[in-house]
C-alpha cells in the first residue's frame, strides 16, 4: 500500500523527504491506477475531453508546420483521437510514462500511433504537452525572516520544514517575494523543458497548461502558493489525504520554462492565453462549421466554446507557450495578443 511505502521511504531517509519527492510518488501512483481520471465522470476535465473543438482548432496551427507529431502525456488519448481525425497525414508518436494510460490509449487509437519509451535523441516536428507540466513535482518553499526553508513530509505524512540548500536555495534567492511567503519552485519542469528542447533539431514545442508568468506567479497576494489536489471535480486542500487517490498539481511558472528553453538554445516563439491562441487559430471558423439550425448539434459545441474561451473558465488561466528551433514564419496562434514581453 502506498502509505506504508511512503512511510518506509521517509524513515529510511532520516524521517523526512522533500515535498517534491512525495508529489512524485503520489502522482505516479495516481496515474498508475486503472480507473478513469479524465472526463466528466472522473476527477477533472481537460480541454480535449470537452469535445473535438479544441483539437480541431489546434490542428489548424499544426497544419502550418512540418514533420510528425509527438504528444507527451496523452491522457485518455482524446487529443490524439481528434488530431488524427483531421487527416494531417503525418506520423503520430506518444510518450506516456503511465503503463495504465498507455494501455488505454492503445485501445482507443490502435495502430494509428506509435508509442515511445523515452524522448528521441533528435526530433524534427511538432511536440505537444497539454496539461503535463502542472503534474511534474515541485519543491515547496517558505521564505521567513530567519531564512529560506524547504517544506517536506515526515513519517506522520504532515508538513515539516528544513533549511533549503543547493539549487533550490539558489532559485529561491533569485525570486523577489515578500516575507513571510509560501510557494513552489518547479525545478523538474525546468529540467523537463531543457531536456525536450535540447533534443529538438527543428520544429516547435507547444506547452498548454494553467499558470502565470513569474511576476504574477509570485505576486504578493498569492502568498500561499498554488498547490492543490483534485478529486471528483473538486479541489482538495489536504495534500496528504488518500495518497495516490487524488491528483496533485501546481500552476506553471511560464517564465521559468521560457528561460529553460533559451538556456537550451531554442527561441521563444509565442505566449498567449488559451482564448487568444484559439481565436487566432480560427476557432470561430471551426465553430461555424456546426449546424446552427440544429439545436441538438449546435448547443453542445457552443457550450464547449464557452468553456474554452471564457475568462471565468479556461480562457484566461490556461496559457500556450511555443518554443522552437529554425522556425522562420510567425506562428498563427500568436498573430495577435502575443504576451512574450511578460515572460
């Protein structure tokens, strides 16, 4: 059982592990479950789970780019299913670390996709990571008058703090935050971006997730961080409740991802909220393809558009970051409302 395994690991490490390690173990166990996390009957709904509108609109951007598609963390396979239906006529690869999700994707997509065990050493094409980075482990940090502390987990599965050191301390010192203050630093997210970017020989990486640029992420009014649990479409404040049975996520620091991409030698090509990106890609034209005279057909897709575009829903909180190498033409999704200057 996961709780016993966690306590054994914590005891073997002197009675304490960083929260990042706890989050890694819990999220890994959560996505290793065989039941369904995604969709209206699961714990949360992603944009591709709402219907085909998101994927059909994203396809308009992908169609302007060359090479195969590599989707990292394909979830239930909903986005791949929609993109494949757009007849983009290119290979589709999936990199999925969860064996349970990989089986589910294979059942849904069949021979239309190829599964990878790891990132290829070199890749030319389009890489899509939709709601992946928010699930990567983050270090929990507290800034105090006496110093910077790393928040971790003890054998009782409760918070315990120790002085931060190493790369985490260096990253925490680089942030301009008031004291006292609690938040997260996504070292794993930065490492992930560098790793993917270094392997991109030519093409674009799209990161789609909820989050902020650094100035908003570490805003004085966001003094308790962004960590949250998700279960049955509700957010949970107790991150130690039922380990492995609820998802744990943190919002994405898009400035950190952009800087990591630059460190890997690739260019930041665009950054916008999801609503602006989808509008630029022609979501209104895709929506117009529905039969407005048929209420049974049009009402669901109109409701889907509202969820994707409304500032009160996914339109503003979700962002799209594009980074790439050897891309000369501007990207359709950032033709208006590009916020690169905020990163």
